[in-house]
C-alpha cells in the first residue's frame, strides 16, 4: 500500500470521527435548547424544592407534631437561562466545526 494512501485513509478517518463527535454535540445541545424552551416558556413546568424548617433539638416537641417542610414550586427562569446559555455556547462551537469537517470529509473522499 502506498504511503500517500495510508495518510489519506488516516486523515479521512480522523476527520470522520471529528465530524461524528461534533455532530452529536450539536444535536444534543440543540435538543437541550428545544427542551428547556418548551418546558419553561411553553408548558410552564414548575420546579419544586423542599425548604427544610429549622428545628430546635432542645424543645420537647415530638417529631410527629412538627410541621412538614414547606414545598416551594415556581417556574425558575434563571436556571433555564443558564441552561440555554450553556447549550447555545456548545452549539456555537460545535456546529461550525461539524460543517467544516463535513465539507472537508467529502473533499478528501472525492480526491
């Protein structure tokens, strides 16, 4: 086998793997953007958190008599904005690399 064919094959495999990885990252980040947007702004899904109450160890109150911790449910727009920002950042980085490697892959393959 000619050394130029070996180099071309290794380059083709490397670019193909890079294309596959960046394509998967782009798909995951795009689906995360759609999911977070739909959950928060379209479906108005609330995130519930338990807020434990401070209890004194010295009080003579039985555990059965203590009130349950309060459950706070609200739509957390700030968390959604953070997750959207992370997903958009991944998409901005991965999508151009995927497009570049796609073009490069077929250019190498045709030669």
